[in-house]
């Protein structure tokens, strides 16, 4: 094979093997891992959830970046200094949120100044903007507001009309973002991620999907996966309980997004072979209400529901899907026996003989709902959500779910554990599972 020259290498530097042939050199794909610090006593005290950390981690991963740690510290300067210094010793980039406001407990700029040995200097452009803004709104100038314009030496102000700055320390890009969620998200999308993508163009791609599994505990899922080695397909799996369902997570990394998707697809095919169709309801975005909606549309069926113990929660979930009016006809909340007889035509004799929470009454509710609404399929839920109302024969958490269609009527009995809210959530979810399984039969 004759030797080659390349315009991409200066003359005399083109890499060649011993025979003079051009060696094709592939750029190394980088694993870019950073650290995240969230600051605020309100987070440590449990007053607010750490939604910023959740959003930042997801956005970074979707763009090919990962975090090796997420640390929350309070509004204490020494703690912030120590954490910043520790993180900078083991990361490719650093993101910090919180502590940038005008109040006494906003200590991030001071802490960063001390941690990095960079004096605080006024940012004249930001200082002018603050003065103009306060003048426009008729608010008096104060030294507390002016403190926001003092940034560590070398810092670049990011964002207009919001706190935030970036700087580079020993080659490590650092981004200091406000704790206000809307401002943080704007800066992440428009400043932080684009800058990271520019700095690290060759990086691994990450993809995470999950399968929504119904009616099985984690141990039962693990049993079905015994003997399956996901690592042979380049995938890591995990278990994530999400209320009444379990998410089986599939995580893959690869040089390209297409390769990662292929790994996920191969693993999903192998996993689905180990489960019955009525156990896996969908993938990541396939909530039960969306899956049920698609099944109803595919059949041109209309649905109505009758709710006793769930108080409208079931209807709320179904109608949360855009376009639900194409298949959802109506819902009735029937807590009293009188409502069940008046609106659903449930015979009083059934209520007297079996009680409102019973299999015959659940079936009569579904059948009555279907007939009164003139729909193809109807759901009914009746139960004891608690905390009172239970008995040895029918303890709190006893729920009957019925589904009536042209195929007949089916009823399931459940005993859900937990407080009133938990029982209601499980009952509504169980009704959607029952409906889904009826539709795919």
C-alpha cells in the first residue's frame, strides 16, 4: 500500500508506520465528570426539596456529562470553603448553586474568594445595571444590593438580571449559579452546558431508560432476571420503586448516542423475553394513563369511571393526558350509598346484603356507569381508605376494582398498606393497571 500524505498534519509530522503507511489516529473519547455543590440551610433543614440538584444532574447526563458527587452545605462560609476546595481536587468541572443574593446569609462569593485566594472586586457593568434597575423600580440603593456586584478576581458575570458568575481555576471551569430554580435553569441551558460542550467536544454519551413494571416486587423481578448478565451487552441495570410500580433502569455509555441506544435496545429485548406482556406497561415516558389512552384511541373506545374511595384521583390521572377528551366521557364521585343508587343504579339490595365495599357492588358500579354513560368500557373503585371505617373482615386498605366492557365484567380485590393518601394512590393506580390489562387481552 503506498504511503499517504495528509493536509491535517504539518510536513514531516504525519504519523506513519514502519512501512511508511499513514496511521489513522482516533481521538480519545473523554469521560467528563464534575461535582455539584448546593448551598442553603433551607435544604439541609428539609424545608424545601433539592430540586436544583435533580434538574442539573439530569441535564448534564443528557449532554454527556456526569457527576461524581452532589454535596449540600449550609450557609456557613467555612463549610463552603472546605467543600469547594475538596471538590476542585477531584473533578473536571464544578457547579455551585445558592448563596448569591443580597442578604446576610448569602456567603458564596466571600467563600469562593477565600477558597481560591482571589480578592473580591466590583464588576462595574453589573453594578451599573443594579443601580439602573433599582432606580427604574423606585427602590432605594443599599450596600446589601451592591454586595452582589463584588465577584472574585477573574470572574465573568453570566446572565442579565440575575446573580451568577463563572471562572476558571487551575484549568477547571467553575460555575456559580443562583438558587432560584428558574434562573438556575436558564443559566444551565444557555451558559453552562454550551460552555462545557465547547470545552469537552469529545466525550462519552450516556443514555438511561427504564421499563415500567406492574404487579411485581423487586425480589420477583430479580428472580426473573437470574442468569441475565447485562454487562455482556454494555448495560447496567437498577431497581427504582416508584409508588405502586417498579422502574427497571437501563444505563449505557458509548462513544455515540446511537451506540448507547443500540445497547439499551438489545438489553430491553433480552429482558422482555423474561416477563409476561401484562407486567411491562411501557418505557420511560409511558405512564399508565398515556398507555391506556393510546389503547382506547386505537380501539375508538370511550371510557367512564365511578369512584368511591379515590375521590376523583383516578379521573384526574386519566385527564392529565393532553387529548383525553377524545376517549374520556365522564367520571362520577359516589361516596354515599344514595349516590350509588341514584347515579349508577346500584340495587339497594346489593348494598344491604354485601356493603358498599364488596365485589358485587364494585361490579354493579362499573356496569351501571357503562350503561348510564353509554360508553364502551367503565371502571369502578370502592374501598376503605381510612384511617377509620375498617373491620376485621374488611380492614382499612381493602379496595375492590371493577372493569365492565362488552367482554364482560371483571373484579379484583386488593389490600393496600399505608395512610389514607397512600391507599388512594394505590387504588387509582391499581384501577389503571386493571384497565390496561383488560384492554390488551
